[in-house]
């Protein structure tokens, strides 16, 4: 699949970064956006060693017009997209534990950043995929969509991503053009300087007890363990995998656990 063109939303940190690296290593050309200009510069340097074509811009995923402008620039400065990875998201810790204390703005922004951005990017990428009669759309969801654990605005957004993907996967005008739609649903992932890492630093003993009692493998996942499946899903060998929600969670979704 050398030199297939990939667009990754939020490709400078955690899972998105590891996806960018492993696909570049496998000679996919990489485009991505991030809200952090500093991170973009850093990651472009990281990807340089793989000697693939790259393109990136600073984009706020809450601003759908910025996404649209970014896509126009991709067509001019990069190429038409073969593979879309909807990775940008978050908001799992936004708002309050109490639903009545959480504003509608939080609900709206979490859904915009997750499923709203995904919808915008899918509609932009589909025309060229149909024309080429080949495409992959991979959306990073969460086991929260399966278990219903977490703040409801976040769970709603992730469940919406899964439902959107399954709905698109049965659209004959798309899948019979060689386009497949799948979600990856990670469990809890250890990403430096984010929630789980902070909890580990604040109370190492309690964190270890939690790992030992509530997580089957005794640890959290790593971003690269999510990214490792991407080269296969982006290949021709995955052509009959369509409408799948693939859990990568070390068995966490089979445990009774509340965050």
C-alpha cells in the first residue's frame, strides 16, 4: 500500500501520533491536523526520517469551517485522500460529575469535537474515494460506547461514532465502491500527562491496586498497541472487514468497572 494518502485528525499526541508513525513507517503518505502548532512542528520532524510525503496545519476541531479550509489546502498541497482516520476527540473529563451542573455547551462541544468532526471529514473524503473505487474510513471510538461508563456527553459522542460507522457500512453506493468503514474502541490507555498518568502520579499505591483488581492484564494499554492494527486495516487484505467495532482493551470491557 505504498504511498496511499492518509488524513489523521489529531495526529500529534497519544494514539494519533502512534498511528502517524506506524503508517509512515509502512510508507503511507501522512497528512494531519492539530490545535497545537508546536506539536505539529515536532511531529513533522519525527516523520521526516520515514521519507514520506507529509502535510499538516493548525486546526481547531471545534471549528468545522477550519476543517473544511484545511481539506481544501490538502487537495492543493498534498493529494486526494485514500484513508481517513478520525482520531480527534476527547472531552471525557469535561463538565461536572453532576449532570444538572453541566452546561449544554459542554454537550455540544464534546459531540462536535468527536462525531461532528468525523461527519465533516467523511463527507469531504467520500467523493474522491468513490472516484478511485477504494477507501478506508477508520474512526477511533471507545469502549465507553459499549459499556455506558463515563460522563454521558462523552459516551453519547462515542456511541454516535459507532452507530454512524455501522450505518455507513451498509450503504451500497459506498461499500460497493471499495470503501470500508470500521471503528476501533480502545480501553483505558496510558498517555503521558493525561488523566490516567496524573492519577498514577498522585497515588501510585491506589493506582496499582486498581490495576490489580479491575484490569484483567494488570495494566493500561499503550497508544502503539492501538496503532499496530492500522497497517492491516489500511491494506487490501482488510477489504472484507466492514462495519466492525474492534475492541482493543486487554479484556477491560468484560470486567465490571466504573471510573
